[in-house]
C-alpha cells in the first residue's frame, strides 16, 4: 500500500471512530446505551439512515439540517470527527504504522471525549475512564512484550502511575475544597488521573496535574473570569465566579505531557 493510501485509510478510520465518539459523548452523560437504539433526530425522532450518518460527508451533504424537521445539526459533530481523523493521521505520521501509533491515537480519542463531556455536562462518564483504564494497563503489557514502550509507561510504572495520578488529584481536590470552602473537584477527575497515570507513569502524572492547573489558571483568569465579570455588571446581578471543570484542562495537559513531558523535565533539570 502506498503511503498516501495508508494515510487516507487512517483518516477514514479516525473519522469513523470520531463518529462513534460522538455517540458516546451524547449518550453516556445521560446513562444511555451506545449500542442501541439507532441514532434519531432529537427533535422529530426521525431515525437517521446509514447514508445520513457518514462521518463528515453527511453533515456537509445535509447542509447541517435534519431532513425531517429542518432542525440545525450542531457543528460539534463534524468538528469531533475531523479532530479524531486528523489526530489519527498525526499519530501515524509521527510513529509510523506501529502499535505505539494506535496507543497514542486511542489515548487522544478518549481524552477528547472526556474533555467534551466535562465541558458540556460537568461530568466524566465511567464509560471513558473504565475503557481507558483497562486499555492503558493492557496495552502497557502488550507494548512491553513487543518492546514498544515509549512514550508510554512500562507495566510496573503504569500501576504506580495510576495510583500516583489518582492520589495527587484527590489531594489537590481535598486542599482546594478546604481553601475554597466548596467542592473543587469531582470524583471523575480522580478516575481520569488514574487513566492518565497508567499511561504516563508517576512522574509525568504529577506533571500533568501541574500543567493542567496552569492551563486552567490561564484560561480562567484570562478568559472565563473577565467575561463572567462583564456579564454580571451588564445584567446588574452580583458577581459569582463561574465553575470551570478541571477535566477540560487535565485532558489536553495529559496529551501534551505524554508527547513532550520527558523533554520538559530534562530541560528543567538541566536548568538546575
Ligand atoms: Zn428532525
């Protein structure tokens, strides 16, 4: 198979996985099955035919509207499909046709699902974290057998990392709750960090919490807080700082740390 054809197939596979990810994103927060029933329009309940469900293509062909009731179809669906497709191609470009490329692609896909559901619903469904946990531990063993470990943690480090990640975020949440006098973190963040620690190992799991807090602080102080303040002034209501789900920042932080964390730690140690 020519390289161009390989990447085309990778793109199509990624877009299809992204399409399934959309089903998980919309159903798991409502505790619905992702297997059945078939997808329906949320407004007119019209069943979506297979040819209306082709990733990316159908959204464009339908001009972002339901054929039954003309309800606009959110651009979030094709954006998720495109992100996953591009992510899978990027993994194949960076790691070649390897088991490692598949691990990076699946890990990134799970993190995207977690970030989107946490942003939309303030929760991290067990579907993502239970699958992710089993996936990272099982593939740590398979990768070890195949002599393909980096950039992921080896099996023993994966186990210690899962505990360190979950423990670190639980401690941060506990202290945050004491300091802010309100719930600062959900249990979903603990399960997310168990998955992240299992993938990255203990050192980079701690770095992920740090990077996630940094990303969160930048977004919160630079964007969310000022917008909320201006809005409350305009409406003349008392200002209350908005809640920002931490998983939205932990998920991209985990991917950044997986890909560049080792280099950042080396750079920092050289600086000392
Ligand atoms: Zn409809």
